[in-house]
C-alpha cells in the first residue's frame, strides 16, 4: 500500500507568486517522491488542477471562499486524514491523531505581513491569516517558513516551539530569458538601459536615489495598480525625473525574465519579513543583486549579492553597474543553485518522514 501525501492547491485566494510556488512545489513533490509514495491534490470546488503525475485529485464541495471560512471555524469539510501539506495557511487545521492514525497536517507562511505590515493587506486577509495561525498553533504538526530570520520572528509571534521548519522557495522551474525577450521589452515600453527596483512604496525612495546618482532609468516591478503617480512623485523627490521612472505591475514569467535579464542590476529595498521572489529570480538569471540589509536578505542572498545599509545603496549600485558587475553576476548565479523546487520538495518529504 502506497503512502499518499495530499497537497492543498490554493490557486485563487493567494497572490501570483504563492500560487506559482504551490504548483511548483507540487511538481517537485511528484518528481522526488520516495519509492512507495504518491502525491494527490485537495482543491476547492471550481479549481482546475492540471498538474501531471498526481495520483488523485479530490475536489471539495465548497468553493475557495466558503472553504476558507469553514476551515477558519474548524470545520473539516470532509477532507479526511492522512498526510496533508499546504503551501499556504489554507488547510484543515483540526484535531487529529498523529500517533495512532498517522495523520499529519503541515502549513506554510511565505510572509509575515499580517503581523508585521497589516496595512499592506485587506482587513479580511489580516483577520483570516491571524485566525489560521492560531489554529496552526493548536493543530499543525509543523509550520514552514522560507528563511531562518522569518523562523525566528515567527517564534516570537506564535508559541509553536520546535514545530517551525525552514523550507526555502525558488525561482520558477526553467526560469530563463525568453527567445522573444527584446519584443516583450518593447511591448512593455522599457528603455534600452535601466536598473530594476522592487520594494514597498515606503522603502523605494532610496532605490530611486541610487538610480538617480548612477544616471540610470528605474523600472519598478510588482507595483500596485494606481500607484504610478505616487511613485513618480517619490522618485522626483529623490532626484530621479519622472520621465526616467517606469512603473510596471504584475508580469508573467516570460515578461519578468525579459525585464530582469536586461537590467543592469536589481535593487531590493524592502526589509520586510517575506520571501524575496524577484531577488532569487535575478540571481537565477545572473543579474547583479543589491539589497538593503535585513535578516531575510542576509539569509537568502548571503554572498550572492551586495547586502548593504540604505546609506550604502548608492555606492553599492555604482559598483554593481561598474567594476563589480561580473563578480556579482557570478556570485549570484552560484548562490541561485542553493534554491530549487526539487530540493524544497525533498525537505517536505523529509519533514513528513520525521514527523
């Protein structure tokens, strides 16, 4: 009889990065499944699951919104037991018997915004995440986060004891510059030379200032809808003219790869407790990475880029665009090898074996 690991695939109520991560991790679990083990999916009603290699797909009777409410209230919704892993907090966190029935439930937190930066989320999202973490404290066999700095902070937020695990994320499988990259950049109306910036609105000013002093245009990635005027004003205040600021929202994998691959460098300005998706993607492409010092950036980038104070950002960017460029490209590419969905999946399998 095979051992079945069931993954909760939540593709509707999460942001695009987390949705991609859930699918990539599931694919990794399928590829790395130990002998005698299979992977199945649990999905809200109406969720289309097309991942090849799944042993079984169980579509629940409740749609995502109703399922999230039911699980928040502790209603199992007929999921059953066994080994369950959720790449998010959406999971049937109810009483179960790990010792006698071998039931296990593990969940994942990719960021701690609901506790560290609640203003960035809707009130409903904050309430739901906090409520689900309280259920995880009671019923989860383990809670994984992608960096050690986040693990330390989560331990301060919730009394989880030794149930916190670190399982990193990765760039999308096969992430590389597409063959039509030049055409994609033209469609996005990007300049010939630029640096890419990622960060929350409150931290981007230092990035704009560094770009201005480097004499470079700045392309802001992952900007919220309608934020362009405010970001243009912020850039102007930092010395970067509005005409040199190019604000772009959510992009698909090919578009992001096209934008990042042509950037002189990627500058990360946020110090928040969240997995830095774009910085990992940039390292995967061999793009020099410069980031403001934080626990997460030290964990993830390590020696794969320049992790500096906000005051040192200008000098670090100048180095990344000049004499230090090739060195940072090589270091970033080397560091990127530490992250893959196959290795993350192997950690999940090891976690359940340990439990």
